[in-house]
């Protein structure tokens, strides 16, 4: 039986009626916009069924076949809407790859961003879509971010149905390795960056901070770091002496304390040591973030390794903080040496005037559709995401437009199904209004 037939009266009622619209009276919708809203609400039962279908396909990042299968499911929905779809092979970065789709050559160029993979691999016990109650559904990736992907699909489906898709250019990118990025990362995101360079506006459909009344205007970037400290191996009775010095563990402790004393308290800046190994000898498996250490209480430590992450809100702050950390590392205790290595990963998505303007437009669309205003979420609550690779290349960017719920990355992940039509309506109205007033 096809997934489109797996509907019940309860799902239909929920999808069309559950979320509290009319909290504010609808006052600002044109005839076309009202038609768009009606089209979205009528399409929700099919959207919920499609969500169940793709959640039930395992697409853990390392299940390449499953990631491609979910991509094929979306391609089969996009092709009839006039999109040209293609698969970007992930072999060069050791992952499944990405689904791209494009349509149109005029008007504003929207880049819509999602991802196909989840954190739940084939060996996870969490594999199926399950209804919890009238308003909630549980399943692997149901909000992170297959629910957001469905919102994206329903946006373009509704715009096509009312003829508004012809007035804009739309590129969809569904990344296949967001949860466990391939290596090298810059190769894996090269196609996304190229798409962003051609676009005007980037919209992403992550669940944001879980509050349906917020959107993400800024995200902190992610940089990994490693400290390698060296000391002189010798009998512990000579520790602190001019001949033997302090040992690597004391040097690593000095460095971490220096980071804490110098940098703690700066807004939206965090730096976390997640793993430390120290002793006479250390074996560190960087690929899998694990290792072992051998030492004795009466031997001065020779080697210590510390790994951690650095999160900042702008490239400028990132580079300044990295230099401060280098300076601290260079001030060695007697008889020790140390170095720090950084690996920039996800770039920051900075707060811009364009992003603030986009939020204001989204909020007005929300009010006009009978929902509450939308406010900016706290960047501290937003982790790294793929829109950060695009935000520096477009005039405006916004994230957190997907379905909301709770429990991402856990076996209790659940979605508030009533936020599906709300997020679809808000984003569709936003895109139509930008298109109607586009003069670039």
C-alpha cells in the first residue's frame, strides 16, 4: 500500500486543526496568499503520511544506501513540480552524497537547505515512526530534520500549486552528511557553497531551539583544537627541579587554567576540553576520539594530549581567540613545551541587518496568517549547521524554519505535528512577498 493511503481521520483532523491559528485575527492576506494558505492546509494529511514514510527509512549518516533512498523519495516528489534534480556523489568525502534540485531563472533566488541523514544508524533500536498522542509523533530524525525537509517540500509544492513558483528561482539542497560530516569537509560542502554564491536568500529548516515562535538569525561556528604538552620523564622526587621541571600534566593544567582565566565570560564564546590523556606514554586515536595513557605515580609525566572545541559568533572573534590561546600555550613551565593545533569546521553564521530584515518579514507574515509574531532565538541555543556555509554568500539568511518538538539526537525524539502547516505557511508567505517586491 502506498504511503499516501496510510491516513486516518485522526491524522487529518490533527493536521488541519490542531495548531492554534486565529490567536490573532487574519488581517493582511491577499487573495493569492489566502489561496496559498488553503492549499497548504489541504495538503497537510499527505505531508504527514510522507513524513512517516521517510522516517521509516533508516538514513544514519553511515548508511549510504538509506541516505540515497530518502534522497530518491524527495526527488520523486520534486520532479513533477518542474525541478531538475541530481545527486552529488559523496565518494570524494567518504559519505553518501547530497540531493540538489533547481527550478526557475528569474526573480529572487532562494536557497533552501536541509539534510537527509540522522544520528540513528542501522544498529540503533530507534527505527520507526510512532504516534504518541493526538498531537505528537516519535521517530528517528522526525524533527532533526526530516520534519524540516517535509516543510521545505510542502513550501515549494504549495507555491507551485498557486502559480507563484514561476516568479522565483529556487534551489534545494538536502545534505547527506550533516550529522557526521565527511572528510575533507571543504570538499563535502563545496557544492553547497557554490549554490550559495548564486543565490540571494538562504532559508534553512532545522528545528531551531524548539520554540515555534523563534527563528535563528545567527549560529556559532565550530573549531576543534588539540593541545600537545611535553615534559621530561624522570623520578617524581625531582619534580619542580631545574633539571626535571614540572612535567606535561602540570603544563596542560596551566594551559587550561589560562584559557579559563583569560576567556571565560565573553558573550557567546565557549571553549570546552572534552578529552585529556596524560602520563608516561599516550596513545591517541584522533579519528575516533579515544585513546589510552600509561603512567605511574612516581614518574613525571612526559606526554599529555587535550582535545576540545571552540565556538564563536564571528570569524573575527574566532581568530582573536585562537591567537589568545596560542599565546597562553607558548608560556611554558620550566622543563616543558606545548603546541596547539586548530581545525576550523563549521563557520559562524553572523548576525546581519539582512537577517534581521528577513525575520521582520517572517514575523509579519506569521501575524497576517493568524499566528503569533516570530522573534530571534538566542544564538547560544543554536549549534553549528549547514546554513553557516551559505550565510556569508547571500544577502539574507534565516534558519529554524522546520517542525519543532523535543529530544533531538535521543531515542525519545518527537515532533509537534501541528507546527508543520504553521511553518509551511509562514515560509511560503515570506517567499511570495519577497518575490512580489523584488527589484534587484
